[in-house]
C-alpha cells in the first residue's frame, strides 16, 4: 500500500514542539505569528513542510512540527471540573467497549475531555449524548468538539440527568458527577440489558455511595484506580521520574442487570455475583 | 432516540457470568450444553432472553447473561508471548491516536490481543497490517479476529518486519518484539512524518537499547509504566485489594522526525528535544 | 577494631536457606534432624561452622546457613489479625521515634510482630507495654518474644485498653485494633504532650472515624500508605516482579496536643493545623 | 508506671509547628527570636510550657510546640547527594537488623541522614563507622550528629572505602555511592559471615552492576523499591493526595556467604540461590 506524503497547508493543525514542557497546538494561518521564549515563529513557514520537519524561529532556533492526536487535544482542554487524565480515559474507552457504531450517554460533560475522546472512539457510525446543565461548560465543550472536527458525533443535551436521559437502549454510560448515585437509576433505564456503566469519583465516600445505589440494578461491579509513572530513559542512567501523579479518581465499572435477576440470586451467590472479591491480576 | 430491546438469538455471543473469577465467552448454539461447577447450562435457554437476564443451570442455580465487549475478548485471548494487559492497551490506543480511518502497522502479532484492540479502534475506515513470522501465532490470531468479526480490518503479513514493512505513510506503529531496536529503522521508513510509534518491552535493558536506536529518527520520547489496583468496594469496609499486578512492561512512545531535523538541533536542546526530563503530571 | 569470627554452637538460631521461597528459622540442637524437599539436614552438622557457610543434606545438596535478624523473626510470626508487614513496620518505628530508652504503649498485641519489632528498637533502656485481652494471642506473643530474647523489654498487659492504659507520659503509642476510635481518648491520656501516635487500619472507613476521634486531642495528622515492589535483578534482563502486594493497611500518625491548644486556634488555621493538605514529597 | 510531665527548658529542642509545610526545628534559647510569616515568636515564651502546648506570635497567632523525633531531624538534614527518604530508611534499618549493640559500616556518609538514623538505632551499645572522603560532607555530618546528641555512637572515617574498611566482623553494611560495585569486595571482607548488606542506587544500571559484583560473595539478593502515598483524611471526603514521590532509589539487600559456598552450589540451584525469583508478597 502506498500513500502520499502529506504536506502541511493553510488550516491544518500542528503541534509546535520545543520539549515536553513547551508544546503548543496551533492552526496554520498565513498571517499568524506565534511568540515563544525562543523567538517568533511565522506559521506561514510551516506551509509546504512535512510533519516531522523543523521550523526556524526569529532567533535561529529550531522547533519540531509534530502531528497532533486526540490525545494532544485532551491535554489542551481546559480542566475546570473532576479531572480524568489520559491514563483513566484509555482504560474507560476500552472497558466500555466503545468503537464505531456505539451509542453512549454521558453526564456531565464537564470540560468535554471525555466527550471528545468518546466521540473519537465511536465515529463515524456511533454517537455521544452528553448532558450538562451548566452552559459555560457546554459552550466550552462545543468549541472543543468543533475544533477537533468531532461535533457531528455529539449531541450536547441541556437537561439535568437526574430527571432522566432521553435516550434508551444505549450501549454504554459514563457518569462523572459529584453525586453519581443520584443518576444511577436513570442511567439504568437508558442502558441496554447487560451494557456497561462507568462512574468516576475522586473520593472513597462517593464510590461507597455509588456502589450502594447500584444494588439490584448492576452487577459485576469493579472499582479500579490507575497509576502511571514516567521512566527517564537515558542510556546508562535508566531510572523512574522522581514525581508522579498520586491520584485522579476511582473508576467504578458495572453491567446492567434486570431486577428479576437479583431476586433469583441466592444470598451467598449475591455476594460474589455483584462485586469483585477476586484479586484480579489480569487487569 | 429510541432503540429496540435486543433479544438473544442463535449465533450471538454471550458472557455467561458466575462471578469475576468464573465467566465464559460462549456462542449461543441450540444444541450446545455448557458444563460448569454449578451445573449444566443449555445454551438454547438463552435464546429469546435479554442481556442482563439470568439463565438457570441443571442444579437450579442462576448465572447472569452479560454482553461481551472487545475488552472481554482480550481477556479470553491466549497469551503466549510478551503480555500487554488491558491497562496498557487502553493507554496505547489513546496515545497512538487510533480511530476510524487510521492505518497502523504492528510487529509482531503475537497473541493477537493488541491486533484485535487496534482493529476495533480503526474500523470501519482504517486498517491494521500485522507482521508475524511464526505461523502458529498467525493462525491463532486469525481465528481470534474472525471470532470477533474484525478480520476484514486486518491483514496478517507473513514477513519478517526486520526486512521492512510493505506499507508506507502509515499513521502509527506498534512494536512488541524481543528486540525492538532491530525494526525501529524499518518502522521509521513506514511511518508518516510526525506520526507516533509505541514499543512495548518487559525489561529496562530492552527499553535502553530501543531508545538508543531511536536517535536521529524519533523525538518526544516518553517511556511509561502503568499500574492498576482494584478497590474492594463494600459499604462500611472500603479498602484496596491485597494483591495487584506489579509489572507487565514499559511503553515507549515517540514521534517520527526527519534526520535533517536532528542536524538542526543544538546539543543542549537535543537532550530535552528527544526525551522527557519533565516530570509529567498530566499523564 | 577486630572481632572474633563467630562459630555456630548448640542453642544458636540459624536461617537454613534454600531460596527466598524456602527458608526456615531453626534452633541448632545436636539431636535434631530437619526434613526438606531436598533431603534431610542434621543440625549437628552446623555446629562449628560459620554463618555464610553451607550445610549438606542427605541428598548431597547444599543449603546456606544465614544469620537471622529480627526481620526474619517477623516473617515467621503467626499472623492471625490485622497484618502489618515489614514495609509498614520500618516506617512506623522511624516515625514514632523509637530508640533505646523510649517507652511505648501498644493496643492490641495481636500476633506480636509489631511488639517484637518495637522491643528490639527500644532496648536496652526502654520498654513496651502491650495490651491484649485475648489470651491465645497473648500467650503466642509471649512465646515469640521469649524465642527472640526480647521478653524482658515487654510487659504484656491483660487489660482492655478501652478502659484505660495504666502508664502515663509515654513516648509513643501504637494502635492496631478494629475500632481505634474507642481507645484514642485513652491513648491521649497516656501520652506525653507532643508525643506521636500511630493507628493502623485496613479500611478507609476506619481511618475516617479514627481521624474524627482525634479532633481536639491530636494535630499534625498524616495518613499514609506504603507500597513495595521487588525488582528481578538479572544481568541483561532487569525488570520488576510481576506481582506485588496491593494493600496491607493505612497508617495514621499524629501528635498529642492539649485541648486549650485547640481553643486558641482559629477556624481557618485549624484546618491545616490538624491535617496534611500539603502533598508531602519528602516522605 | 508514672512519669513526670516534662516542662520545656533552655537548651531543649522544639518543633515549632504551623502546618505540615511550615515547621521549624529550633533550640530554645532565652534571647532568641524566630521570625515567621505569622509573626515573631520569642523562644523564651516556650520555657515552662509543655510539648503539645501552643505559643503565641507577635501577631497574636498560635503555633504548636511539638516534640521532635529523629525522623524530624532527618527532614531537616541538608541533602546534597543521593537521597534516601524516610520511607527507605525505615525499611533499611529493619532489614539490616540494626538495634542496640550492632556494629555497622557505611560508605559514604553523604548528607549524614542515614548515619544519624543508624546511630539512633544501634545506641547505646552499638557503633557506626562511616566513611567519607569529601570533608565538606564529613563536617556537615559531624554537626548534624552533634546536634542530635548521637556523635558518640559514630566514628567518621576519613578513608576511601575502595581501599578497604578498617573494621571486620561487622554486623551490617550500608553502601550509598555512585559506584557501589567498587566497594562490594571490601564490604565483604569487613562483614561477618551471613551478615546483611544494603546498597542504595537511583538507576537500574547501577543495580545491575552491583548485583554482578555480588556473585560468589553474596546470596539471597533482593532488590526493592518503596513507594509512599499520602491519604487526605477528611470526614466525608477521603481520598489520596494528587501528587506522590515517584522514585528515590532501589534498595539491594543480600547476605555475605563464603566462596566455598558458591562452589558447592549446582548451576540450577545457583539461580534461585542467589536471587529472588519468587514474587514475595510478605514484604
């Protein structure tokens, strides 16, 4: 298979890269000049170059032109609310089984980082219905999605999820709210039987209440936390980074069941039926 | 939006679930009987039920019928080689920017778990070209992909990646081999400029050699390890699980650059240009 | 400084070592024979040897004779109750400031592992007063301490700590009970002003109640969890172990203050006065 | 047992505590005034108070007077070299079996933090011989030890450990140098048979070389890394801290054996004899 080598043109997005602390997501516009600590970069100079080429600043220093992925877009999303980091997002997309064609509900939209990641995962044949009552966040998310070219895959609902989701028989649900237990019953109604839900909460207290609200409605409850550490990879001096993220939040996954399922399960079995007592080493 | 409530029929896949230690991925076939420690389950009894319903065994005990996701398929893939777990797979899919339409190369196929996850991510408009010289693994992967209905999105190449990839200008590359450094130059040729690569290795020594082989060809090198821990969520007794996975492997990410880019970079800048010295707390 | 090379004699303790999974703490007795999967070892053969020498079994295979430390004794203590592992014990001894001359109270004795470690830390001039109402544990601890030659530094009190500690002005307190909050006020009375307390609890719920019970009595509250992972150190194949301990319990440390101290602190200051909001990277 | 309630007097050390970020180790001197962001504190005001009382600043704000432990002294030690944190120090003291009467060698002294902790552990009947060729560090350590009242338990040797330790038949050895392998043979000579050694190194490369240098001289090699995370314990909002230490260094432990021991061990057995292949879940 042979594909054309892409040349950068007006309107394209680039990641102007100095190092991992200093990199910027920019739209290539002929008239635009971007000021950095290492000189001024004229975006017009990027036109006709390839991703992976360098671009020279007014001080004669060279920046890399990299290709932005959705992951980079996530890093550039404003984060006003409960924060899911990429380490959490990747795991959630996988465990919720999101792929093209899937329909997923989300409450709330918050920063829109997760909305963006889910839209990217379910396109072109799927859809995300994301609920957010605070217009400032909804507007910000709308801009983020448009910028990423993913807005056609998302419907931003201006409803309070506590009053119910409009959709039904959806393939998955993501809850990122301060009081998830308040929408668990509503999410249950909106999901297809057996479909997965994920709730993200920073505190153990929130997780505890969420799990209690799942009784009789959800089974196979699994609560996880994900850590990530960077390794400083230098020849002859391989060692981990000295600082790492300690915590973002807990991820609680479960599958919708029917109440009659709960009735049919004996007390003993119900214990393991609903929650993970096994120490799962295949995560 | 209103969708039909799905009823299970012959040929569907179900996840027959007792608890998190005992769950089985099965095809619903009228004639089939499945023997468990809790009795015999006749698959014909699942026909007409909904996902989320229960099914009764010959001993009068109830199992849940859950809906399998690709994540579950990953768990049921034979794992003969270097093992990437779901915790790693989710992060890799996200950082490689895989979504519908992307073209990705992989060496080697190994168990096919990653191949399956990537195929699921790039469908319906993308493609995975996966290289594997050992026919036993290639055949096993073929069966796995067919079972998952994803084989049309994958081409299993019977070539040694060390001799070069057939494709060019691909969007991403995944290397999961004992000696990644041997294929780094070949992966470079096959990638689009600026595009990301990921190499998975269990030992620090492998990572060290891989990073050395990336000089002049790749920048923005970031090496990560991902940990996951389960929380036993019981009301009044919230605590983490007593055992957790200690290690699977290190994930080394980087972006293709052009050699001329390397020449233009001063010695000092090259250090941070190529590798992450910053302790990244936004992972 | 020159010291005599020690030769093993009757009555000495040795660590008969095959590998890290198979090692045994034994008393050298002339008549004794020890049966292993690799043959029978006659303990009389150890007499006259040095620690670090080998000893031959009946099958002609060689075991190492290592020198047991208190750490090894800890590993061989029966563990019936809430379990503090060496990773926790070392940190606690350090943070409680235990050294020769210190006087410490403990409730409950439990397995006696912590009692032993603390006795070893405060000898020869200090003392441990350990409270345990269950005689089976008290008797077991007494044997453990005698075996370790540390019983003279420990008084095993047959009282319910909830009814008060006999001692006062002690240098430190360790609480390892299912309901620590019930003895926090009693521990407060027994401690010197400013002295440290440590409470060990497996669940977050227990920690939460403990911290609430500390209000007005303790400040500088710091709650920690400690993880340890083994690295498999093989030349050319350096990598972490695949499994690790996920959790033992949370360690809550604090210092005794006087109630009048609490009154004098304004509301705002009290928040940070009492609890660690800083992310402490000097742990 | 009844002890007197201690009153603070001239010459005592106090920990003047605002919160966990702002606390100072001070000597109580009548003439001294200590300036803080919350006003000036006159140390004379501490005389006659109890530890756990408050002291008022010139701005009418209250500080706590806490009792400093060796742990606090560690936090206030200048840290110019390879850094062992309290989380590492506690584990090392325990695994090296240090208690009153033990004799331990150390190379190098570095900041003196570990020297101080070890002196505190082996007093009153033991001793620390610490080797440091850089006089600036030796002088700094001398001051630290004197300040802590532990100097009588330490001899600071002005020798290069690579040329040999003066002592022999010591109970334990601690190596904290950039090239540990250079002193491993010397440490072997100085240790009693079967006695433990610990080497602290930040990079995997250092650990690898150290382990190779241990062949034939040491067995039961165990390499560990220790993580610690703070839990923010607020009623109703229990959650871990958002940032944590990612890495300090790896701790490699082993026991001295005699070369003849090595000869007698078969090839197969040697593998497990020398290194920890077991995933040890009792750490």
